[in-house]
């Protein structure tokens, strides 16, 4: 079991917690709603990517550990709900590491399947963000990509950085780590200094 796989499972676990927490302000907070939202948050982006790329079986169908990670996230959220709420900053870091990891994994997989680099970047961004978008839609929130904070833009920048490093002949692990750090640092700085993407309509 490699470090990348462990981080991927950890990211899935963190996304499941964010999905389960998303129903806390809903009128009906039953187990099914929280669990379904957690599943969608965790696997939504990767599932959409694989369907668009025609890659079967879907990753969570072929690897049961992903399902177990989601279930663990749901249970942890239910049992340690108040404690988890106090870890907002920690969960932000988990989420940031998660989107960085999933962006590069999605980009790599698309390239491996032979699509053009431009499409690979889109697939990387989809992998990282679409689960959160679906979560927000399901809970009647403004999707995170439409909020002021830098989110999808950080993923896009990281995916492009990976392509550039790959083109320059960088070793795979070096390119993976460097591009992930681009996303992590950009996201943290954007939140710290309240950066936002320029408005489309002025």
C-alpha cells in the first residue's frame, strides 16, 4: 500500500465528513440523507470523470476500501459531531490536501487513457470539485465554485503545473508533489489573504 493510496483514502474519508456535515442545517437530518450526501461528496467527482472517459468499472466499485472509508467518515461525524465541528481549520486542511491529490490523480488518469492535455486538465478539476458541487446543490447551498474563494482555480492551476512539469521531463513523483503543493499553497494563501477570482461582469 503506497503513500499515494493512503492519502487518497484519507482524502475520501475527509470528503465524507464534509458531506455528512453539510446536512446539519437541513430540516430533515436523517441517516439516509447524511449518508447519501457523504457518498456523493466523496465519489461524485471521480465517478463523473470515469463516466466521461469511459473508464469501467468505476473506481469505487473496483476498490471496496473506498466504500469503507466513506462509511468510517459517516460514523465519525455522527459519533464525534461536536468535536468534528471544532476542527474546522483541520478539516479545511484535509479538504485542501484532498482536492490537490484528486486533481493530479484525475489529470494523470485522463492522460493515461490517451485524451488531450486540455481535456486532462478539465478531468482533473472535475475529479476534485464536482463532488463538492453536487453536495452543495443537494443541500441548497451556493456551489463552492461560485463563491468568492479560490477553489476550482487552484485545481486548474495545479493541473496545468503538472502538465508543464511532465512536458519538461520531470520525474513523475516530483511532478506529482510539486503540482499538489501549487494547489495547497494557492488555496491556503487565497483564504489567508482573501484572494478571489476577478469578476466576469464589472
